[in-house]
C-alpha cells in the first residue's frame, strides 16, 4: 500500500513553505521552530518529497524549496529516518528524475547525491545501475536529469567510485560516459565531459584504461559550438597536462594551437579555462621546448587578456576618482591573518630570510575583484612564463610594450603597466638597459588622471624597487619616494592602498637608505592617519611597522618619536579588547618597540599590561569553552598570538628594562599555559617570547626551567616547522644562560635535534637554528654532547656555512671546537666539512680564531705532512686559499 498524504497535514506543510519565503525575520524564526516540531513526525519527510515530486499543482520554486528542506534533513538526521520513509524517498527520486522542469530535476539530483554521500552508495546498490540505464532513455528530460544527478555524484564521491568497496562501477560508467560525448544535445555532451573530468586528477584506473579514447573524443569536440562544452574540454586538457602529459606530448603542437584560439574565446569563462593551460604548462619540464616556437602568437594574446573588461571597470567604479571621504562597508575588509613570529638568522649578502614554510602571495594587484578572472590569469601566466624563458621573452614583448605604455586610451596604457610589473621578476636582467627610461615614465604615471592607472603604477614600481635602490639615490629613489608619498595621500582609496603596499615593499628594499628622509616620511604617514577610512588604516599600520623594521634604531630620535607615537597610542586607547583592528596595530607596535628600544620606555607600561590582559582573557575564555562548549563561544586565539608577539617585541626592544614589568605580572604562569595550547601558532609565539624573555631577564625565567624544558622537548616535532624552529631557538638561548646547570635537560632534547638536522627536506631556517642550538648545548655541556659528533657534524657544518658572523654563530662554533677537543675522533671522517665551515668566517674573535688554528694544525700534525697534502688536494681552490691565508695550513 503506497503512502498517501493527509489533506490537513499537506496544507500545514504548504503553509510552512509559503512562510519560509517571507523576508520578515520574525516569520523566519517561527518557520525554524515549526520545522523543529514537524521533524518529530517520522513521515514529515514523506510530505516534503511528495510536494517536490508529485504536487504538480504547486509552483516550481515552492516544490524545489520543499526538496531543499528535505536535503537539509537528510544531511542532519538521515540515520534516524525509518526504513520505509527512506525507501519511499529513494523510489520517488528515481521515478521523477525526468521531471519536465529543469529546476525540479536539479533539486532531485541534489537530493540523490546528498543521500548517496551519507554512506548510502553501498546501501543503495540499484542507484548507479538505474541512473546509467536511464541515460539510454529516448526522453530528453530523463536523460538530462539522470546525467545531472550522476555529475553531482561524481563530484561528491569520486574516490569511493574508484574503490573496491562498490565493485569498481567506473569500469562500466566511464565507457558509458564517453559514448555520450557525441550526443546531439550540448547540455548532455557537457554533462558527460564534466563527469569524466572528475576522475582525471585522481588517476582513476578505469579512466587510465580508456585514456586514448578520452583524448580522441575531446579532440573531436574541439570545434563545438556550445561554450559550456568548450569550457569542459579546456578544463580536461589542463588537468591531463598535470596527470598524463605523456599522452598529450605527441599532439602538443595542435593542442597549443587549439588553446591559443580558446584563450581568445568570445565567452570569457572559456577563455579563462584555456588561459589556465599556460599556467599549468609553465610548471612542466617540457614547457620551454613545447612553447618556444609559439611565443610569437601567445605573448600578444596574454597581453591582450590583461586589459580590464568593461564589466571590471564598472565594478571597480573606474570612473570614480575621489572617494576617500566615503566610509568603507565592513564586508569589503578582508580578514587579516597574523603571521606569528618565526626566529631567523642573518645570511651572507642580505637580511634575514623569511621562513620558507610561509607562502607569500605578492601579486594581488587589484584585489576588489578577488575572484579569479581572465586579467589575473593572463598576468599570472605571463609572470610564470617570464620565469621560464627569462630574456628570451623580451623580443616578443618589447615591440608591444612601447605601443601600450604610451597609448592614449587609459585602459590599454594601464594593461601595459601591468605587463611591465608581471615580467619584473623573470626578465629583470634583460629589462635593466630600459629601466633608466622606463622608471621615470612610470613615476609620471603615478600622477595620471585615472585612479586605476595610478594604482597599477604603484604596484609595478614596487616590483622594480630592488633595482631602484641599487642606483644612486638621487637618480630614482628620491623621485619615486616623493611621488609615492603623495599617492599615499591620494583622494582615491584604491590608490592609497596600492601606494601604501608599494611603499612597504620599497622600505624593505631600501632599509637604511631611507634614514635621510625619515622626517618627511613620518609626516606623510601620520597625516594619513587622520585621512584614512577603516580598510586602508590597516594597511597603513603595516607600512609603519615595515618602516620601523627597515630603519631600526635610527627611528629612536626624540623628534621622530614625537611625531609617530601620539597617533599610534591614541588608536591604541580607542580600540576595545575585542576589536580585531588590534591585530595590525599590535604587529605595528611590536616593530616600533623593537626599533625604538629605550625610546619606547615611556609607552611600555600600558602596552605591556594590555598584552598580558589579552592573553589572560583569551586563556580564560578557552577554559570556559572547553568545559561548557554549549554555553560559551570559542575564543579567537589570534588576540593571544598577537599579544604574545608584541610582548616579544617589547622584550627584544627594551632588554633589561622589561625586568620590572615581568616582575609585577603573572606572565610566566600564562606562558606555561600558552606553551601547551592545542593551536600550533599559539605555541610558536610562546616559544619566541620565552627565548626573548630568557635574553632580557633570565632570573624570572630560571625558576620555571624544570617545568618548561619537558614541554620544549615534546615540541621538537618538525611536522610543525615554525613551532619546532622557535622551540629549538629558545632551548639554545636558555642553555647559554644556564651554563653547566643545563646538564640534567640535555637528554630531553639532544636526540630530537640530531634527528632533525639529519632529515631530508628540512627548511633552511630550521636547520640553521638546530645547528646553533646543538653547538650551544655542546658549549655548556661538552661531555654530554660530544659523543654524538659523528652523527651531526656533516649537516651541522653545511647548514652554518652561509650564516653571517654573529653572536649565535660564535657561541655555536665555540661549542663545536670544545667538543672536538673532547672527541677528536668524531670529526675525522668529515673533517673537510669542518674546514669549509671554518673558512666561512670573515672575522672570528681572536680567541675563536685560535681555537680554529689549534684544531687545523693539530689535525695536520696527527696525519702527517704527506697525508695532509693528499687530503688538501680535494679542497676547492677558494677554500685552499682562505685556509692558507688565515690559518697557514
């Protein structure tokens, strides 16, 4: 006996569906309550499927809504549906998949895949065979509806379909889908390709067995008149490039010709899919060989794709020039992510390098259109191709660039400036001869009457900042800085933002070159404080923080402090503890405190207190949440992370002056909790602070060492690179303060450190800090560490040869020398590496130089003149020279 609805029940459900379409919030709340009540009745879901599939008298949106409510119920409580209800729903879905309405078919498809993904593919064995069977139906609606459902199942369950759990249904499904590539309806052809496309990246066996048929079928569709079909063909070829390039190589010439055409497709969605092809190809080893003959066609196409489309210009309000008095709408402000402190060392020939495990995405030149579009994809493709082809790209580009950069139409001129920025990294060498002419032209573009030209000029100039700084300052640095500072005060918010970001990049490159202009720079940045709306204020904090990082202690002048601190402290007092704007402000203050050092003393107390309060509040909230998650909200731990990082900045900047502040607070207790937090970023920042407090005021840290060391030991886990890095660094700082008293703790950490330094693919920063800490442990407890020498000496030497002479390197090398004294046999096998590491010192302190001298001469005497000659024959010439000059060996 089939289930039938009760008339009164049906009216109730229909009324509910009508009410739920009302915009009124009170009605919405009532609907939610009513839904909860009705969900207590087991056959409520029968009513919902009945309205969706059988109640043809109702309008389609209401029927579809009924299906979507049912889908949510399936998601939430499908396991509680009585078997007869579940069976009724499944049967109704399959019987009505060919509904004449596309909306209803799509809704039923969504419902089917939701049931299937609730683990039901196994318990609904007839689903796939039946859908595949319905594909053969003469009725278009049935065929399209079944394909729509299959496409959604392939999207949601691709891995399961390719597993033994279901007896490998793809062996039947994939050949079946391939037959439909030739179907007369474009909608069906498109579904068929989309279904097969789900299995490319996972390399499903059934697809690999039919790969040649698949590729031939794609080629057959190359000229398809339907844009959705063309888009899916392009998408397939892009994925095949990653997964089965071997099958494409024989046809590469014609694929490239096809993609050149599609990248100019009148439908932008097709052009965008095709443009991805160049991005993917650039990452393949065969790129250079495959593309060199086609650059002459490809480059103009990519350049053409870099123009703003008319829609872009409307969305970007490209003709609105002055908008800096209009407050920002809050949803325009992207969430900022705080990048926790990672302790790094200074390298030869440059500043400390960023931790490599952090991915920087620099190239967001117009982020209000943050959706990926043809302009961005073309620019990204040109950027990666410039990195592959380098100077070889220029003969195809330079003739075009001239025409673009001086074009009377601003849209074309703007795209030329973007091109110039996109190739900056890859073609820098080849561009150098043109820069003395181009940079002044770009600086002129900073004054263009179109805001979008001014903003892109900021970005492109920032990409050439390195070159600008390498020239005499009056040549380009001064004019560039002068104009960029004016743009920071532009009347257009997008230009302000681009100028602030570009200026931050310039600061990083120029460092102390900016010192003569500090007064002028600070006047501008402080003036911007009063002028900026919400979103750009956040970027301004970054520009100020970067300035402080770049000029360091040169900022510590009463005149500069007087300009800078009042507006920062005013903001600080204005913001509440719950305001996320504190993040960038705290980051900024952390840089300022580190730069000003003692100059920050007058401001440090309230800042310190507030950071401790933020940590305390967050920990308390986390505690309440873990005990009663239904009563309390989970805290936003970023508040605590940023506060810990600012405390680090204070400890680093104020050094011993931080002593009284630490003495009067419970920071050590809080730190003990933070070091054990479940969130890696919290632990990362805690260990950075622990190291900085160890350097600044060890007497307050010492009583806690017995509790802290085991926690540090368990965090030497390279799976969390930055946590491990900071814990390693903190251990090194602690051992320098503890001296011999470090002895009981060596066993807690040494084996992990030796294991990390020998791991393949460990990031440079972590290797360097690990080497320094092992050296320092050996310095204070040589008897405990020296027996391990043979297990770490080789990677130890190679990881420290590129570090600049500094305190950390000094203490680590002393440690190695003392350990070699204890266990000379431990380095015999790898002595050449030790020689190389010694030669990396430019000016070791005299007593350290003596230590090196004794070890080198001791070794030479030990092996005898003849053996030493043979041994030193293996040295590269430069190493031989340096050792002879510095140590007479």
